């Protein structure tokens, strides 16, 4: 079972969502360990200018500007690409 660490929190495959981001279990685990308040991704339709729309725009700007490939050496999408797709970033 492959593990990776996010700010000192050991995350397993069960904690990651295969379509991108963390699963509900992973968010609860991370929040409990760090005192954070991670929320679900904004994936549905949102009103322009709403809190959710601003959150999506902020995430897309931050994550889209990160260095890193969109595909790995085998041509599969990276976790970055999956997250951007999940949040519906253009």
C-alpha cells in the first residue's frame, strides 16, 4: 500500500479519490490531524460571484499555476490534472 505524506499526515490509497483530490475519509483524517477545515471540491453549477464560484476561481488559479506535468511517463493523468478536471478548471 503506497503512502504519501501531506503536512505530516500519512495518506493511504483509501484516503485519495481516484477521480482527483481526497475522499471524505481522507478529508476527515487530514482535518483531525492538522486542525484544518478542508471542504469538498466545488464540482456543480454555481452562481456567478457566489462564495463557491470565488472558491473555485481561487483554487483553479493556484493549482493551475503550479509546476508539474499533466501526464506521467506512461501517459496517465497526474494528481494535478485529476484535481483540475474535478474542479472544472478550464
